[in-house]
């Protein structure tokens, strides 16, 4: 299975991509405020590349439960110096921009980004055109409602089936709007309008989503459902061990891209899980 992101094509049958998170925000749930300064954000990007990140995901808007939208102008003000620095220092690094705004996506692609990570799966009507014209990679994520409202209703008749149905529909909508399937990765949106039980069930039933035929991106890193399971009460940075377990489960169940805060540790966990997945294939003949 391939994922085309402008001039870069990832072959993902026997490989897992680790996407390192850099939130250029004052308020993200785990790293809010740490990388708002462009110099600090760039230093973090360098660190994550050195740790083995295959993709850097830069976000300028927190999407934690209850958060309000950040205007496009403010997102761009935060992102522009970081993207310019990366283009100067690491032009070959694959940069993704985590935004729901077509305007921010267009400016970021103009500054060298190769992927648009849209947690709203094309709610901005101009987004598909922007991605299509650039030939960029696109992440389509499932979310019920908006970050502001998504935790109001987390009850589903069958969460995995609903997520699969919505993602299939968004994949078709992207194709109809000019973004072919080989540019798209799909994401169940762990924690986005899901209960802790729902997020866990999706992890357990990931093969049903892998059956949609596109690379699956899974973002469990440091999320609160892990703390519910482990009983960890401290800050999100203390959820690394639980995050690694979740990452390994995701890979064993078919994930192709892991969106994480802790790159070096996840690279190692993913290698073990990927080897187990390959061994299972061999054993199954
Ligand atoms: N999770 C977050 C943000 N963006 N994008 C995708 N595709 N999948 C995810 O699971 C996902 C995402 C939330 O994590 P984080 O960026 O660390 O926090 P915040 O939204 O508070 O900035």
C-alpha cells in the first residue's frame, strides 16, 4: 500500500511511519506552551527528526475537548516561522500541518509542507481543492461534532462500524473533490467524541478499519483514556508506558502511521510490533 505526499511516496506494507507531534500552541493538552516560541518549536523538530520521526506534525490549534477554534491568521502567525526554519534546515523532512482551515493548509503547502492533517475531514469546503492542487497527502479523521462539542455525546450503537462508514464516505468525498485515494490516510480519531471504552474498542477492532484499504493513522499518545485504564493521575507526560502499549497494539492490528509525542521510544515499540505482525503473516502462510 502506498501513500503519496507530493514528491514523496511511502510504501507502507512492511513499514510503520512515526509522526512526531509539535504543537505550536499555548494550550495543547500535553505540550501546550512548550513550543509556542518558534525557536523552541524548531529545536523540538530537530530533536524529533534525530529520534527517527518519519513525519513532523505541526499544529497551531489545540483540538482537546472543549477547545475553541483558532482564527486562520493566528494559526499562520504561529506556524510561518517554524515552517520557514524547517524549509531552510531540513527541506527533505516530511512536514504535516494539523489544521481544519484551507487557508492555513494552502499557506503551509506553499511553505513546503507535504501533508494536511485535517481532523474535521474536509469541513472547510475549500480544503479538498487546496490539497488536490498541491498533490499533497491528506489525513481524514473521524470526529463527532467539533472539539468544542465532541464529548457531549459519546454513545454509539456500534462505534467501529459508524467510524468505518463515515471514513468510507469521507474517502469517497475526497476522491470526488479531486484527491485520489492513494494520497489519503484514514484515522478513527481516538478520543474525539469517543468514550474511553469506545476508544479501546476501536483499537481492538482496528482490522475492520484497515479493511477500508488505506493506511491507518492512529493517535493514542498520552490520551486520557490510557490514564483511565492505568489509574495514572499525574500529567499527560507520565503516560508514556501506556502510550507505547497502545502503539504496539495499533501496529499489530494494522496501523501504518503512529502520531506520537515520544518518538524515540515509539520507534522501538513499533519495530517489535511490526516484527510480530510479519511473523503472524508467515505463520498464517
Ligand atoms: N489528536 C490530536 C490532535 N490531532 N490528528 C490526528 N490525525 N489524529 C489524532 O488522534 C489527533 C490529531 C490531539 O493531540 P495533541 O495534538 O497532542 O493535543 P491538542 O489537540 O490539545 O493540541
